[in-house]
């Protein structure tokens, strides 16, 4: 059994990729206990409701300070006792106390080949805009464990995607999702569920 809490901020296509694989019985023993958004009205919440998954929203503006917001978020996560937190398009920098409590039990999908085009300020479409501005010919996606830094945790899976002539950031974003993200994120969940992801000196080894 692997119980997930999926944290989202937007459309939730990566969440959908996990839901689809669970429904197609490709992720045996994996359940999504809750989807939590830090953005009101995120479409990802609709996706959760359509599949009878509890959907919650925790908004920073509803709390007098950041500490109380972080406490509330941690409280909602803990309520579901997840084995793994999956950041699926979650654009919140996860509070340190959550990273500490769920040490090596949080994964994130990032839309570039880390360590390129990652870190503070690189999220969503901005990543693809930066890729096009730099003129790199290959980009991709990365699933990694979350540590106290931004996009600095151990890398679990990566997949390269070609940049094509005439790409806009939107076209490239879609290709990276279709060719890499929607495959990598459920695959990382499967490997973790099968206990095949091992950390040695902060480097991930995938066991056969
Ligand atoms: C995805 O491309 C994901 O990789 C990116 O946001 C998008 C969310 O799409 N995440 C980041 O940039 C994190 N730094 P989705 O809501 O349709 O899954």
C-alpha cells in the first residue's frame, strides 16, 4: 500500500496522469487520499472531485501569518497520514517543517532537465520561456525528491524532449507534458510503491 497526498496549484494534468494509471490498475496498492490546492478554484480540484477523491484548499490569505498557514497545511496533510506527498504542479515552495517531517517522502515533477532551468523563479511556463530564450535544443522533465532547497533534491527519473523550430513556450510545455511528465510522474510513484527507489549518499539507485 502507498497512500498519496497530491499537492497542486493549477490544471492538474499530472494529477490526472496518476488517477488514470490507478484506474487502469497500473499502480497496484496506490491510493490518492487527498488532493490539496494552495490556489482557489484550481481545476485540479475538479478533477479530484470527479474521481471521488477528497479535495481541499488551504489559502495563505486566510491566515494572519505564514506560520499559521504552514501549520494549517501540515495539519491537513497529516490528517490523511500519507506515505508519500506528490507535488504535481504545486507552485508553493514547501515549508521547511513539512520537508523535515516528510524527509525523503516528498517528490516533485519539474518541467526541465535539472540542474538546467530550475530553482527560484523557474516554474510553469517560465521554464519553457527560458529554454527558448537560451536556444537549447533538448529539454525535458525531472522527478526528484524534495529537500530544503528549491529543485535541489535527489533526482529519481529524467526524460529528454526535443525543442523544435517554431516552438512557442505553450507548444513546448505541451510536448514536455505529453512526452515526459505524464509518463515520469506515475512511473516514479510505481517505483516507490515497489520499494525500488533506494537512496545512497543522496544519489538515487533504481533497483531491478
Ligand atoms: C507542470 O508542467 C509541472 O511540471 C510544473 O507546472 C505544471 C503543472 O501542470 N511544475 C513546476 O514548474 C514546478 N516547479 P499541471 O497542473 O497540468 O500538472
